[in-house]
C-alpha cells in the first residue's frame, strides 16, 4: 500500500515538474520573440509577446522578470511615441451659474441665490520624465481665472478669482502581492487671489498645501483598485477659516468589454478647523461612467452624494446632505483642439436654510487647445 | 435448451472474437461528440474498438485518441474525419484524413526499415517510420499541411490516379503510395520543427520551413500524445534556414482550421537568436492551451487566406492582418495586392486608443506611469485639482 502511495505521489510530482518545465520552455520562446521586437523598437508587438510569456510562465521568478520587461517596454513605447515630455493646454469657456456660490472651502460654501454668466480661462502645464524602468517624476502647474459678467452686484463679482496650483509627483510601478500596481506620491500647493472685498481688485484669499499618497492595484486586466490618502492644510485670509483635512479614499475603476470605464469612489474627509466650530466630517460617494462614442467623443454622466456632519454647528446646521448630478462631454475635433461641455446640478440641504440650503445649476461650454 | 444457451453464448462472444481477429484500434481518450460513420448509433466510449475500414468523425469541441497494436497512437482534433483504411500489426498502416487535423505517434520498426504508416489526404500522402507529427487538411482549399514534432516525415503530392486506386483497394493504395514516397524527387523530408504544404496547383510539396518557435513548442507540449512522453524529454527541433529556396520566410504560424501558413510579411524582422522572422503588426496570437492560431479580436480568416471583419465582435485593432502577413494558397502568391495600411473602420477605437496607438495586447498606456489616473476621469476629483478648494473647471 505504501509503495502504491509513493508511486502515485512520485507520478504526480513528476507530472507537475514536467508541466512547469514545459510552461517555462514556452514562456522563454515567447520572451525570445518579445526581446527581438523590443530590440527593433516594436514595443506593441513586444508587449503582446511578453504578455503571452507571462501568461505561460510557471516559475515565479521568470514571471516577475517578464512583468518588468513589460513595464520597461511600455515606458520605452511612451518615450518613443512622445516627442517631448511637456504638456501645455489653454482653455477658454463660458458658463451660466444659476446660483453663484461664495468661494471658499466646500464644506463652508454658501449660496448667494443670484445667477450670473461668466468666463473661465485655464492654463495648464505639465512635465513628466521617466528615469528608469519603473520610476517617473511629474510636475504640474495650473492657472485658472474665473470672472463673473454681472458687474452690478458686488456679492457676485466678489467671487472673481485667480487660482494657481502646483504639484510634484513621484510615480512608481511595482508589484503589490504579485499584482501589478502603481504608486503616486504627490506634494501640492494652491494659492488663490480673490476680489473678496468687492473692490474689483484681486487680493490674497487662500492657500493650501499637502500630500497625496495613492496606490493603484491592477486586480485584473480590466479593474483597478485605488487606495489614497490626502493630507491638506488650508489657510484663509481670515485665519479663523483655516482647516486641516485628512481624506482617506477607496476607488474602483472598471473597464468594460466595450472599452468604457465605470469609476466609483468612497471617501471621508476628516476636517479640523482653526476654530473648533469649523470641525466637520464629510462622507462622499461618487460614480461616473466614461462612455466613448466613436473615435473622438466621450460623454461622462456622474453622480455624487455627500453627507456632512457639522459637529459643533449641529444645532444650527444639522447633518447636511449634498447631491450632485452632472453630464460632461469632450469632443476632439482636431489633433490639438477639443470642445468641452458640462452640465451640473447640485442640491444642498441643511437645517440652516438661508445660507446653507441651496440649489445650483451650472452650464459650461468651452474649447481647449493642446500645444 | 443446451443448444439455445450455446447459441446465446456464441452470439455474445462473436463481437469479441471478431474484434480480436479483425485489426482494430482502441479508444483511449474521448471527449465530446465522436461517432463512427459506419455505426452511427454506437455511442463510443473509452476502451471501445474501432475496426479497419471504419471512419471516425468528430464534432466541434470534440476529440478522440486511438491506440493501435503496433504501438502507435493517433489523435483526432475537432471537426475532423479520418478513415482507418488498413491496420496491420506488422505491415504498413493506411489512414485517410478526410478533413480536419490529426496528430500521430509511431514507433520505429525494430529493424528501422519500411514504412510504419501512410497518412493520406485528398491531395497528399505522408510516409511515417518512427515519428510524431501533425497533419491538417482543409477540403475547401484542398491544402494539406504537415508539421513534424519529432523525427522525420516524408511528404508527397497525391496524384488523381492514386486516389482512384485507393478508392478500390487499400493494399494496392498502400503499395502505390509506398513506392511514390521512396522517390526522392517527388518527396519532401520534413524535419522536427519544420512545416511543409501541398497545394492543388503545385507539383511538389513546398520546401520545409521552420514553424514559429513558440507555436511549435505550444503545439508539442499541448499535444495529448506528447503528454504521455517521459517527463525528462524536451522539445527538440532542427535548424532550418530563415528563408527557404522558394523564398518563404520561417517563423510563420499555421492555422489548423484552414491549413494555411501565415508567413511574416511586410516589415517583418529577423530574430538573430532563433533565425526566424517575426511578423509586425497585430496579426493574432497563439493559444497557450492548444497551440492553435487565434486571429486578432474582431477578425476571422477564410480558407482562401483573406481576413474579414467578424460581425459578432468589434475589432480592437483596425489594421487588416493581411497587411502584415503573406498567405500562400499555391497560386499567384506574389501578385496578391496588400490591403491598405490605413485602417478603414467604423466604430471601434475610442479617443484614448487612437491617441496612444493602443492594441489588443497593449492596452492604452498613460503618457507616463500614473498619468491615466488623472486623465481617465474619476481620480482627478481628488488627485488634481484637490477637492477642497474646487476649481471652476471641475468636474
């Protein structure tokens, strides 16, 4: 009986050894072909062959090696396709806002109950450089100027603003529990000027800075799971409005078989104010569906739901809720030009009805040019 | 009563006795819908006998493996049909592949002399001594292709008159084909790793060309016949030139369904390590489970070698694979115009795909790692710009 069992076990072992050997032989054959493609700078073909090699490989060390080769080929492909690492975009759009909100931290925004059209001018610049197979750096600068066309009411044009944003990110491709993952470690800062006194002069209004730690894990070919933590310090011209916010979030990005994307995210903001009455907790869920219609048009319907625990202001504001639904679209009508539009409707409910309960509809149409 | 019992016993034993006397094969593996054409009501099972003169027919997703007393095994793939013309324990076996694909393994005769088997199709015949090989035959384009897994196989083009002889007598057929296979000016010897084809319009089989290494290995290791081999045995193949004297490039892929060879064409590169050409572009891939060729998503190949859009699926990549590969069907191969390089497709690629030259095997990549997190929606809500001070342009 013992001999029989040993015989069975030995056969099973030999069988699995043989399978492993065969699989790795096949993986190496694909890898050989992929290497040759990569040498000829045919990275699409190389990635395809590396992928087959990775699928065939049994030996984990070999598999890891192939996965790294895939990432390397992807980066090389990007470098090859990209003439430069710079991005410049200029955008100009017009909007109609049914209820202009007083600028400030979202948790403290209030409605003016007045409508106004306006314009937005955007400038965006980024520079990215990958400096090895798996590491890259990215820097981004953004400048946005908001101007309301209603110049008769100071509580409208006092919201004219100019915001500058800067970020610097380190990106790292790696394996997380043998799964493909990418991390982004970012430091950022924003600085805003605003005509908050209604004197047709932009003055320092607020600044904020912080870090973003993002880990995106590719759980399958079509699904990414994203963990993120943002820590942000916000200062206002009125020191009492200063805030410190810690925001953990969990998101999921699912690519459907038709190439569209369903994105969902859950986050909570732990907000601590300079003044304890500004403390609050925000819990947010959002879902968006990025739908591609044809080659150049994308439409994104999205929904967002927020609950805000106003802490010490609970007696007056209660637990506030914020519902937001929107539809944005982007149409690329030439290599450089695209036309963007968005329609958003927001409803915010609060126990304090005068200031914090408001509805807002915002329609924005614009064009952008990528240099 | 005794007489009656004797009669019953005789009737019961008769098939066994008959099976023991008539040369036969034994079913060792069966999957799906496999039938014997001459006994359509018989439900085949493992251990059943298949006699000389019977025809095995497999449906799609079905297969059968049959072993013979002369230590040989055949494996019939899906949508195939084979007639066991002559099965002799010591003589030459004759097998007629009517359509589809067959893999076979034959042990050498102890004296090393004489053919162990002949596998014929409507257009070709293979002489086997001791070897493992694959033959495909497509009755629509009448092309026979053969790949040798181990040892050598000799291949000749079948003559019409030989088919006439074969339809009358199995032994005469064996004799005629045996003689023809000895004639070196008619036959092509296919070494391990090589592939040769017989086209209806050509007098001789094509000069053996090295099959794509990865497909060859995948075909061999996934072969049900190969899986019986000793565990230490590795996959071997002989060195063949990168380009044959006929000008055919090595490194192509064989499509088992159409029996066509997809030769690396426009812009192919030569892999100096393997001495094989590699096709450019999105031309499909090789199944890791079977070694079969899988066309690119949204494309299917006809038996005449032309790719067509598969209406059931949208192509991920718009380029017609015919642009990157040459497919021989034996006539006017060099005069075939290449399809245009620019894809002419309706709805398939979305913006990001077009911008980044994405393909099935190389999904859209960010400009730098992580860039997709920002560009593909969603995460820009909390990545850039930051949520707390919302910029007007968001969302």
